[in-house]
C-alpha cells in the first residue's frame, strides 16, 4: 500500500495477509522517488522555511539593536563585565559562563551598548535556527510539516525573547538542538560500533556540545542528563535484535561519550563548581501548579498576561472570570497534561514496534520522547523528593522544543500507522497551525516579558539626564527603588555620564540597602514605587516623571 503524508515523501506499508497488521513500513527518499512536481513542491517548502528563519533572525537583530537594557542584562554587565576579569570567575547561577566570556570581549571591542552586549546571544540564535532547520528537515522531510515544525520551534515568544536577551539561555538551547541533530543523524547507522569512525567522532562531538550547553546555563543540566540517558539506551545499548551486552555498551558509552563531555565540562566549569553553595540555587516556584501556570502563560498567553515576578511594578495575574483566567485553567489542568500523556503514550507505543526495521526507524521518536518525559520526571523528582523549587519558565526553556518535536513525531506516526484515519492528519495540521497563529500574534519587539517593566528604563534615564541638563547640574546624586538600580548604572556607563553618581538602593521594600546611602534630602533624584514611597513632600519637591503602568515616580528638589 502506497500513499503520502503531508507531502513529506512516499511511504510503503506491507500488511500481514492474515492479521492485517503492518509488518513493514518504509519512507522512500524524496529525492529518489518524488516526481518532478513533488521536487519543485519540496523546494518551495524549503524556501518558505528558510525565509521564516531569516525573518526570525532579523527580528532578533532588530530587538538586540533597539530594545533598552533589561534588569537582568544590566546585572550581568555590572557584576561580571564592568569590573576586572577576575569577576568572570566568580560563581553565581546568573553567571552564564559561555555567555559572559564572549560578551566581555564584544563589549571591550565595540564599546558599552546594548547591541554589543547581546551579540553572543545573537550568535546562539543563529546556531539554533540553523540546527532547527537541519533537524526538522531530517525528521519531517520537505513538506508542510517542515514549515510547521520550524515555525513552532522559532516563533515561540519566549524563545524569541532569549534570541536577543543578553543571557546564556539561547546559547544553551542552540547547543541542545545541535547535539540532538548529530545524535539523530548518527543513530541512523544502527547500534553503536566502535570500528565506525562516524560513530566515535559524532558521539564525542555531541557530548562536547552538551557540555557547552551546561556551561551556557546550568538549567540545561536536566535535559542534558535526560538526552544522554536516552542516547545511551537507544544507540549504545541498542534494541532487541541488535542489543549489545550491557557491560560493553557501558564501556563504549564512557569512553566515547562521557569522557569527552566531562573533560570539556569540568575544564570550563571546575573553577565555578568549587565555589557553589546550596543556598545559591533557591530561585524558583513553590508548587507544580505555579510551574505549569508560568510555563503556559509564557508561551501561549504571552501577549495577554503579565509577568508574575514583578507585581509591585503593576504586573497582575489574570482576573478571576476573565477569558485569560479560563484559558489558563484549561491549559494547566487539561492541555498540558494531555500533551504529557500523549508523549508518554507515544513513547510506550514506539517501544513495542513489531519489527527490527521499524524499531530503527522509530529511533527519533524514542530519543525525543524519552528526553522530554525524562526532563519532566527529573524536575518532579527534585521538587517532590529533594524539595527543590520548581523552575520558572525560562529555567526549563528546553521543554518547548522537546515536547514540540515529540508531539509532531508521534502525530505523524499515528497518521502513517493508520492511513485510513484522515482525522489524525487534519487534527495535527489544525493544532500546529493554531499554535503558530498564537505565537505569531504574540510577536513583540519592545521588551522581554520577564523584564517587561524595563520598557521604560531608557525613558527613566533620559528624564533624569534632560532635567539635569536643563538645570545645569554637573553633579547629581540618584537613588531609590532597587528595581532600576542595575539599569541606571548601565546607562551611566553607556552614555559616559560622569556627572551622575552610582545609583544607591534606598528601598524599604527590599531586603538590602546600600551601605553608602545618604539622607533622602541629599539625593537630587529619587526613584520609588508605592511600596517604597519615602513620603517626600514640600514646596521644593517636584515630580519629573511618572509611569501609570509600573507606578514608578521620579522626584527632585
């Protein structure tokens, strides 16, 4: 029986005459079996996917060039890049090593500005986009699924945020996708064979790239462990019919995967690892429901909800009874659990393939499915057993591509396995297009969602600079709310504002106060929110700036 699925290419099914079960399944190579019209159609899909990648990268470059500095980005500059190089070697979870070292170089060469600070992230975005295209084409061919998968993996608003943000998340995600592509490609050879150069070379390369992912951001250690375990089980240990002895498989895995990866990882991270303390990792959410809410809103309600981490700056959860509140409940208690169950069921299904050849063909399904489920299981285990906080959405960014790819692979497998059920194909396309539409509607070029309050950060600095210029001030002291301390200190260096003193944190709502702080009356400019209002009053006190959303106010006297 022959047919097509979403123009990916031709497939052949052979059924047992008695049981009518599928006993053989083959996807023919598109370039060999496709007719001329199909070749041109495949080329059109590839061009469309490449145009989409170019558009996404262009948006990332535009945002890196135009968006004002965000709170977390400014912290990276103030803590690790502005001081001497010794600060780069200080451990903190916010020190994304694979990012801060090249960022130090770009800022040194190109000067202190937002674009120079974000160049390493743009490089990570470029690698991620290329790896995504290569991986999706290898998994889904040259049809509609190629474009849909590329769109779902690149237009996700949270991923797009970190393509431009000066953090290590994009570099880590790029490494994860590139390593996944290498693993998928080499797994097509079958079970690991130490006499085959491609096996030993690609295994070592993938391990090194995964080590770089952890160096880019420590939160990637969860998917790296899960992906490594899946790769060992599928490629080194093998599957029934081509299974290697466990002892031999473990030795090969250690020699050709663990040793190269650990060598690079320890070489980069050991100066930081010896400084780590448990208290430095207590940043996250306390319940599973909070974790799911943050994950769902960050991707699917990006445009219609506020960031939950800055309530004192006007951010608020969805109002009970609003459509956002209802959709959020649907996502947390229905859609995300359904996705998890679908992938879990898909993993169970493909592990019972009915022939050796089918097991080999289903290796990508197993690789991504096991990695996705393993990552979630690891998060749950740490939360329930070790009482570690559940991650914020940006701390588990890798779950987006893992579950996206797994879901598409299992949906395609169902459609091919049961070719008479056209509803499966229709639902796959409809769901994918709905997700892409939601992502496209969330397109944003003005701020990063988790630091949305920094939409006004440059306006705040300019309000102070313009007022000081109009008054002819050659020396001005500024202080107040902790929310804008890193941004103001960054702009002070960015615009060479020697007339402005370093920002002092004087905020009764914050747990830390600047030990060099002076009396309130001695500040020329004071920034505060309602929770940190110092109650300054008098005929000389004048408001020079106020933002209705964040309720930030700047007063002078």
